[in-house]
């Protein structure tokens, strides 16, 4: 039987089944998930975020109980999904993507923020400071500001705040008086948008701060680790790849020290021996270079150069059998 009226909406059970199928489909299709917190975000703001992610990622919201149920019922298919469960708490959403550049997806999610008024009763996500200066308030509001311990004076028919005022501390509840004052001053101190909680990447779950790690950070930490391994290996006398260059360098210094004290020699030691046996020839050979550079007015004099070479010779001779 057909009718002219609109079709009845889907039942609650049908909507739940559709959501379960959508979530498990996303879990199977996408290898990477950004877990985001979605506090104080309106429907229009959320729609703008979805549009900005279009073609790059998919944002899915839902009840935490439903999300956890889907994950638990399909953990046999992929046990790695169990790592998502501790983060499915509060007002969270899941951003699914296969893009290798997770930092880019993270930036798209975070860049959409909207200013918001400080409503009474909410917890302040940041401190609120009222700057000093002339306001648009009439002198009749002086008593209201005095009740908040804000020093003021009347200047050209308006209230002037004499110094910066820390009105609300981060984490404190916004009081009704503070909220009213910010509304009178037309100050919207807060910005709301998505915030990162954690990242799921091909079976591994880690904190969102890891996305800020650069290649330079990885290389620097790796270099520190290699240095620690080399120091430990040298101290224990245990050969490793990390300590091998230092072992070779120390061995060369020991062999060179022996060659300088005996008749034993090798090509690298011959040069040092020649310098020690005839230092004047070495100084004479380097003198033309010093004269040519002195014409520029920035090079040291020959006497200073000779003194420097003597110091270098002393440093070269300073070897012993123990490096």
C-alpha cells in the first residue's frame, strides 16, 4: 500500500546495526586512527571539520559503549584493536585514514577552532587575563569591578583598568561574576576544537606527542645511544660495532707511540718522524703560505705561525702505550 506521506524513520535497532557495520568497516579498511577529544564542539563546527578532512580521512563519532562493544566482538579478527579500548572514554571521536603523513591529518584536525565565551560553571582550558586600558564600560559598573578586586579609575567618561588582571586560572571553574564581566567586555577568551589523545598505527598505539618527533630528534637520540654503547663497551673491554672506531684509533695511537720511540716505522709514522727530526724544514716549507696569507691583513705573522707549529709538534709526541 503506497501513501503520499514520508516513509517512517529507521528504528533505533536499525540505526545501531548500521553504526556497528560502519565502524567495523572502517576498522578493516583503514590502518591508522587518530583518537581525538571533542569537548564543547557544536554540530556546525563538527561539520566544517568533516569537510576539511574529506578525501583524506573520515571522522566517526558515537557512544563509547557501542565503540567498545564493536572492538571487543571483533578482537579475534585483529587482537591489536584491543589497544584502543583504554582511550575510548569521555567525549572522543575516531579519525580513520590511510595517509602516511599523520602529522598533516593531525594539523587539519587541530586548525579548525572557534572562539567561545566563558560560560559559568565550565572548567577553564586556559588562564584568562584582562589587559589594562580603557574599556567601554560606564562609570556605573565601578562597584561591580571593585567586587572582583579590580583596580580602576574613571577616564573620559569610561572605566579604565589600571593593570593586567588574572581573572581565571587554568583548570578553575568559571564563576558567574567572571562570566558576566567577560560578556560586558565582549571578550571570548576560549577556543574550542579537536584535541589529540592518542594514535593507532598498524597495530601500535602511542601518545599523540610522538607525532611532533622529527627526523633530527630521532637521529640525535640514536647518536646518544650509540655513544653510550661505545662508552660501555670500551669500559668493559668488550668489542662492538659502536666501539670499534675508537678501538682502532687507540690502537693507532699506541703503535705510533712505539714507532716514535723505536726504529720501527710505517708510512703514517714517517711523516711525524720527519717533522720531529727536521722541524726547521717544516717551518720553512710553511713560511711561504704564511707570507701569502699575511697580505690579506688577517693571517698571523711567521713568528706566531712557527710558535703554533711547535705547540702542535708537542701535542703529536704526547702518545703512550695506553692511548
